[in-house]
């Protein structure tokens, strides 16, 4: 009876250790996710500054960072780079989960440099397409001239591009789930009456990530979970 109880306890401890190893394999760390965690820390800093800093200074810096048509025409590089330093809204926590579920696992699979490239491609590409639509709509008098200067900041395009790219590296079931979640998020925004810029930019960002499946699959990849060698069996007497 004692031997049976001891064996059951050992098996339970083994399952717990296995679960902890699995969690350590998927949780982000500074070593495996320097881009995702570093970017999150930067966004936390700008979010706190936007909340507690001087309101006039915050408004000036965000207006300077906006990727609206006016800024893109006069200082495109500054606008495209600085607009990704802010979150859209006063709350940082949703972006924590967004990065942990999209950017971080992508980075673990393809490395920090290529993950940053995917993020930048989505941010820049979706911004240029959406603002081109705004410019065309204003020229066709479908939107007022004021739309050329509407504030446009945030990182949602990069996150959606990362989700689209990550889907291509998953199993068929995981790919369907990731794309289904992305489609649901975009669809909910249309139901809620999203603005023209994000209404165009979000699906474009997702498509940019999907378009990067082939180059990402061709390059070196790492498993989402760190594998450990099985324990050696005890030698027989």
C-alpha cells in the first residue's frame, strides 16, 4: 500500500513538473522575446506619460506623431516611426495580452529581427494604404477636408500583421483559430461603426501578415515550446 501511495505521489509530482516545464517553454522571457517585451516596456512608458504628463505637451507630441495625410506629406519617416510609440486610448493592458498572444509567439518562432520586420511591414503598409484611401475619399468629396488631419496613432496594425503571419506557422487547426479570431475582431469593429482609417487598415494589416507566410516558412524556424531531452532510464542490474 505504501509503495502504491509513493508511486502515485511521484507521478503527480512528475505531471506538475511537466506542466511547469511547458509553461516555461511558452512564457516570454527577455532572452527569447527581446523585441516583444522591449516594445511593451516602451508602450507602458508612453502610456504613463500620456496619462500623467502635461496634457498640452502630450497633445502636441501625439499630433506630431500622427500618421495623418498632412504629417505623411511633410515628415513621413518621423510620423511612421513615432506613431508606433503610442497606444490608441488610455489603457495599456489590452496591448499586453495582444503582444503576448501574437508578437511574442511569432518572435519565438522566427527570431526578433524577422518578427520586428513583420510588425513594421504591417504598421507601415496598412498606414499608407488606409491614408491613401482617406486622401482619395477627400478628393472625391466623400469625406470632409478635416479628415486629412485626424489623429492616427497606435500599434494595432503591427499586432494584426503579427497575428496573420503567426497563423501561417501553426497547424491547420491553430491557423483556422488564429484567422477566425482576427476576422471576429475586425468584424466587431465594423458592427461598432469603426472609422474609415482603421476599417481599411486592420484588414490590410492582416493580409500583409498572411502575404509573408512563404518567406517566413522558408527561413529558419524554432519550435514554440522548448523541448527537453527525456530523462535517462535507470540501468538494469
